C-alpha cells in the first residue's frame, strides 16, 4: 500500500504540474492573440482608455471553454494599470511585481504564477508594439486555479490552493475572500468541508507536509509552488479518498510478475526438456525403488489399496502373514487385506462389509477424525490389534492404509478395566461392612430393651408378681422394638437394593435419602448435620452409585470429626445452590501436603482398620470420569452462630 500511496502521490503531482503548464500555455495563447489587435495599439497611443472593453471576448471564452474567470489587464510602458476587466480600479503602478517589471524592462513574453492585489493567479504577459514597432506596454491575461481544481476533481481529487501566509497583506482585494488563519485560499470552488477539516487540524501541519500523509480515510498530497527566487509561493493540497485509489497498478504488477514468471518457466522448461527426458526412465525406476525402500523401512504395516484389491505393500505385511512369501502370493490368497479382519462386535473395529455404499478404506478415509481399529490373527493364531489410519495418494486414486500394532495398549486397557472393577468391588465390600456396623448399632438398643423386658417378665412370673396389665405393656414394648428392628432391616435393604441401570431421579430427593440413612451414625457420634438447598435438578446415572459416593464423602467427615472434635462441636453442612454441591465440616481440615493425593486409589489417612483408601477414589470415578463433572477439595474458614470454624470443603460442580 505504501508503494501505491507513493505512486498515487506521484501521479497527483504530475497531473497537477501538467494542468498548471496547460493552463499557463492556454493563458499565454490568449495573451498572444489579443496583443496583436491594432485597435489596442491605437487606444494606448491616443490614451483613450475608455474604449478598452474585453467583456464580449471574456464571455465567449466563458461560454465555449472551461475557463470561466479569465481576467484581462493592460499596463502601459511605465507600469501603470490602464485597464482591468474585472474591476474599475486602474491607474495604480504595478512595478512592485517582479514578473511584470521584468516584461516591461526586457520587453519579452513571459508567464508566471504570482500573488498580487487580488489573488494568487496564473499570468501570461505579451509586449504591445505599434506598426512602427514602438513599445507601448503589455497585455496580461490572468487566470485562476478553479479549472485546475475541477480537472483534478474529475480524477477524484479535491484540491485546496493556498497562498503562503507572508502574502496576507499583499492581497488587498481578495477574489475568493476565503482565509484559513493567515493563509489565503485561491480557488473559489474549494470543498467547504475540507476548509473546516484543515482549520480544525491546524493548517500549519498540512502546508508543511514534505510529500503526503494518510489520515482519516484520505491520502493528502502537498504540491508546493515556488517563485523564481525559489521561495515558497503557495501550496496545492490534494485530497483523495483511500477508497477511490485505483489498485489496478497492484493487479497489473501481479499480472506482469506472473507473465514474467511464466515466460521464465517456459524458457527453463524448454531448456531442460531434452535433458529431463533422457533421465525420465531412470528417475521413474529410482523413485519406485525409493518409494519401496521408504515403505519397507516403516515399522508399521502399510498397504496401498482401492478398498477392494491390494495394490502395493511393505515387507511388514509378509512378516505378519508368514504363509505368503511376496505380495503376489498375498494377492492370490487374500486379494484384499480386509479378508483377514476379525469381527470384534465393535463399531470402531473395521471389517469387510458395505458401509452405506463405500468400502472399508473409503469409509475410514471419509471419517478421518474417528479412531478406527482392526484385529487380525498372527502366525501363532493370536489376535493382534491395530490402529487404522488412511490417506489418499496425490496422483492416483489409491488409499494408503497404515496399521500400527496397539495390542499392548488394548491389553493394558483391559487390565485397567479389570483393576477398576476390582476397586469398585472392594469399595462395595467396604460399604457392606459399614452397613453391617450400622445395622448392629441400630439393633443393639432395641435388643437390649427386649432382653431386659423378657428377663423381668420371667423373674416376676416365677415370683407370681406379674399382673395382667404389666404383662400386656411388656408384650407391646417387645412388639414395638421388634418392629423397629424390622424397619431397620427394611431401610437398609431398600437403600442398597437399587436398580443397577441408569435412571433419572431428583438430586435433592436422593441426597435427603442418603442423609436420612446416616441419621443413626450422626446421632451416635453427636454430629449435627445441616442440609440447605435452593433448587433441584434431575440427575441421570446409577442411583446406587450416586448414594454410595455421597456416603463415602460423609463417612470421611464423620471419621475426621470423631477423631478431632469434641462431641458438642461436630458439624456437617450440606449446601446445594445453582447446581453446585458443597459438603463442609469443621474437622480442622486436611494437611496441605496431602490434600492433592486424597482422590488417588489406596491413599488413606485413616487407621488400617477403618479404610483402604477407595472411598474418595470411587467419588472421583463416578462424578469426574463417568459423568464429566468437576470436583474441588480445599480447606476453608467459615462462621456459624457467630463462631469461626476451620475444616474441609468438598465441592462437586454439576454445571
């Protein structure tokens, strides 16, 4: 763009210079024509200046040309103005003007651009001689910059012609009456918006532009006019909108470069054509060998195929299928490698079949973002697993299939799955043990009551002091406590006998059910559990797994509280708001050095008899790995009933 701007500036300058030259020449032509008039000679000699009248000629020029404001001035040989076509003012001496003085002194034809009493104008002067070749004076044609500005406007250029500020006092009778500070504007047809623009931005900035600037959507080009002494006379500020700048030069340049490049390439091509042709056959063979060497050097099985028949392959194919010695034998036996694919009943394992009108290779190529695999039996009859990637050859309609052995990774995945299954199994066993402890705790008191009542009834019966009323009350108490035992069994049975399938359920309802299940443990350990929620949402997962995860979090808090806090200061706060669950206790927190490890399997801070380190790992597996939610564990300080506490906050973000 800088190059375009420079070119545009240069073009504007050249155009401006040419327009000025053309107008000076036209002005001189008019001056030469009018100076030969014999009536003019007679009037000057007789000093009958009232007969001078060029209004008709000026109107004809105005009507038939683009020069609308031509002025004519006649000066006698002493330098006195004896006629001005645009004003009645005359009789003043003009020898203060060096250009006019030079014409009168040297009696020569001349043109100039100068500042005089009325304006900054273009002038052409012609000496006036009579028939006897006596010098009578000079005829001066004066034109303005309006037509130059109009010509520039046709080229999308707005112009302001400004006389230097040193001429402010020279111009006594301003033609345009337009000033910007001390600077006189010489073209009447100037755009008023540009005048305001320059006034607001400080005119000094623009008259001192060395070449051009780009601002506010304009390219502003400065053309400075100098007088014969090389002093600054005036400035032509040309404004062109950036959107109007022709970018054809860039396009032309690109075309020229392309054409030159094409010609150069054609020359180079023909220069080396015979040489390249002589090497063609040798090069083809070399490339084939090179391609095969590259294929054979790969550690993976690589085949080139159209999806129906194998085209080429590397040696790894023959190493895997030991019943064939070369590619041709493989083609004869299998035709396509897909014949060896084993169906693993998995959509990501590719087999030989029609995939909606596409063969296996085309289907894999079209779904490049998916991780496809294949399974094949090796020489020992073992199933080997391969990742499958495809790409298309540039020049031929063939597909390159790369089979990378991932058997170890697949076996490791199976091992990890088995490990996870065992971890969850251990977690469930641990949960059953905790359940049995809870049942034993809740049964102990009713059994003790039943035993006491039964023993008392037996003794009183033996002593014959058991009356009928007391007998009935004792029996009812035994029946009541028996129902309590039965309800305990039913509650635990209902809690753990949930459907193992995925279900949709109320989050708050499931949370309340889990908290109620822990009521007896809270009561036994003097723990106050406070549950607060502002909304609810439907969670979709295995409800039993969800309950188990919440139980594991609560169990950790219970263990920490019973080991660190006195019985009258044990709190668990459960808050659910904006789909964020926070379970917070006041058990003095977790050591910062180990807080990042508590979600790892088999990591525990409990005594060996109280835990194996799987509780929070199960929580991590359910909420993060399986459901994709976020977990955060941190130590917090909080206030409850005007008292500060410190503990652990377990946060699950369900958003």
